[in-house]
């Protein structure tokens, strides 16, 4: 099984439940959601002309659309260079691809897996994989994706985004089975204030994109 990978790097998870956890990020190429405020727009299009060698992807020193098909064996060889045991599979939209193979093998190798997804596709992964669902207004998540998720992390910029949160959660029979996070978009101060007030009122959690405050990848 091969996956189109834009980049692999080790850093600190800055969002949601695993904030502060050393992690290896595997970013897949391709995403049909196209949010205006997306900070990984270089992963949207999976064009054949951007398919390069594995070495070129590994050695990238700036964000670009370049990607490479990597086997699970290739990925494991890269991961073993680092110390983190938490692997975040992101994108792009990672659930465009069947992640059952990679998540099962990574678990056998001693890694904890986390998938960050918009929920627009069926989530195919191991049972133990932690699912971070981040619903976007322009493409509503599948009900099956909502139910499968462990945490739901809503990006917030304005009151319309909060109304969308209530709309999504109104379709969940038992909201308490999920950890609910509100995350202000791009460190917007008004959005942050709104998120703090709502989290206190609803007893939800705040996600502040710690990596952006620390100015790390």
C-alpha cells in the first residue's frame, strides 16, 4: 500500500486532546474541502507533475505542492529516525485514502495513531486510532464520521461558526461521548474571546493552536 505524502516531520502537537505531545506528522496530499483560511493550501491538489522522489520530499525546506508515493516500509524507515511515538496523519484530507493498513502496522510497531479529518469521507483505520474530527461549513461531515470521532474540534471565527457547532451537535444522541473543542481561527482575538466565553458556558474545551504561539511547524 502506497500513500501520497507531502511531508513528514517531528514536532509538538498543538491542537486538541493531545496538545503538548511530541508527535510525528504525516501530511497526505489532496483535499476537496478548500477552506478560505486553510494554512495548508499546498496540499489541496494532487497533480502528477508534482510527484517527485521520496528523497526530494524528505529534504524539502519550504512548503510546496511536491509529494511522493511512499510505501509503509518507506514511512517506517523515516519514522525510526525520530523519538516520538505519537503519529498524526493529516492533510489535506487523509480519509480520501484507506488508512487501515498504515494505522494497524504503526500500532504493531509501537506507535499511537491519530487522524485529523473533516469527516467528509468514510474513516477507514484501526479501532484504536484516535479520530479528531474538524467539521467545515462548506462540506458537512458524514454522520458516520461524527459518531466514530473521539474529539470534535470546531474552527471558530464568527457567530455563524458557533451556530454550525450547535447544528452539528444537535444530531448527536449523546454529546458527552465526544470531547468538544472550540478553536479560534488564526489566533483571531475576537474569535478567541468568543470561544473562551462559550467553553465556560457549555463546559467545552479550548484549543489554541499552541504551535502557532510557539512559532513551530
